[in-house]
């Protein structure tokens, strides 16, 4: 049974890096989307990686700084975050697309409807 678990969050200084992980048994067959939610804000789609490894970007705010990858065979998807800024502070989540679970949609309109199997999230705090 799918149970996504995010890890790797923490406190980092501005300009620093973190690598988040999303793991579950059987994950290799699914596309994985990464999202974040800051206090008082709506959940924001960041990046998605298909089961075959193709990446789709959903947010211009992380373009060039964040990257998604997967380790096939280890049932793990990563979110590499570089040049972190205070505005990146949020709880980060991974989830699986509902409509086509192996593929990433071109865009995300309503994350809570379009994605499922949300993990518990991992807190990322960027502060000096």
C-alpha cells in the first residue's frame, strides 16, 4: 500500500541547500509531485517527475534553484533545493497524480483535487 513519507527538512541559512526525500514501497511506478504550503497561503505546486523520469516545473519561483530526480529501484524521489531564500520557508509535501498516476500534468490548478496519497510533510525553515 502506498504511504508517502517525506524527510530531509530542517533549518538552513539563506543561500544554503537541502535535499528532501519522498519514499514509499512501489513508488517507481508513479509520478510524484512536490508541493509546499507556507503559513496562511495555499498549497503551491513546485515540480513533478514522471515514472520514466521526465520533469515538469509548476512554479517559476523555484526554476533554476530546485530540481527533482528519482532513484529507480530505491522507491525514492528527491527534491534538491539550492540557493534557498526565506520565502522558501514552508511545509513540503509529495503526492501522486490522481488522473494519470504515471504522468505529470502540464500544470496544477487544484493540488488537493488533482493529487492524492499526500505525505505528512517536512518542515523547511530558511533563516539566518
